[in-house]
């Protein structure tokens, strides 16, 4: 198994890091201030470590970008395009704007014909970005307990990277729906808007999307 670098010290980063550890992976978490993750590292066990964004990206064989969308540009720069080059980067981010939701609908800072993932891919062109984990909340990202396997919608330009993502998503209890090239990222990111509406309107956050045929 490749070592997993999880960039992000928030809830999504911790949820995915803990999930990877449960599935036997070695995990290094990247953050601006490694000291603030000392308690997590102490509890997480021998396969867990912590470093800066750059240190984590350099150490990981697969990188998970698990930060707020508004911080993603800066985090990719701190991780450095050189450290990300040639690696699969699982992009969980969504371009959620600072404005509050209206009638349960969150706002995005991207336009209708662009995606955050494509912006990030342009900043690290040699990285192998795959959009995933972006159409569900953190509480259900790892082995969701639902009546059937929900769908995880992914896209990206590199077939090998998507194959690596598939292995992880299968372990994490997802049915994978590959929507093709990176140009599909805007459509996948938009699914977060749909997913959030029941949460804001009804406080219902324990649901996921599924493709039926």
C-alpha cells in the first residue's frame, strides 16, 4: 500500500485519515501548524505522522486534498507542484463561497463553466487529479451505513490515477461512477449544492446520492 498524505487538519482531513488508518494504510497529515495535530498523532498510532503541507506531499505516494475550497490554491502552492508531480491527488474540495446559503442553496465562487479542480490542475499540471469525496459530507465518507452502496462520482484525465481512486473508494464502501475527463469536475462539484439542501432545510445530513439503471 502506498503511504497516504492527507492535506488538511479539519473534519474532512481527520475523517479520511482515520479511515485510511482503519484500512491499514500509513498516513501523514499535512497542515500549516503540525504541532496542533500532536494529540491526533498520539492517539492514531504507529502508522500516523504529521508534517507541513510540503513535507506531507513529498512523503505520500497518494495525496488527498482535504481543505476548504477557498484555501485550496494556497495549499497546492505550499505542497508545491514539484512534490505533487506524477502522484494521484484525490481532490475532495468544493468552491463554496463565503456568502450564506439562500433557501438552503450554497453559493460557489466559480462560474457555471469552470471547476475548482481544473484550476488546481492548472497550478500543478504534472499532478494526476481525481475528483472524489466531494458529493457527500464527512460523516458518510468512510464506509457509509446506508441501505445500499451509494455512488461516488469521479473524474480526471489520468486512467491510472482513477484506478488508484477506485481501489480506495471500493474499500471505503462506495459504488464508483466514472464521469470521464476533468471537464466533468464542474458537474460533480455542483452535486454538493444538491446534497446540502436537505441538510440546511431539514437538518438531514445522513444521505448520499446514487445512480440507478
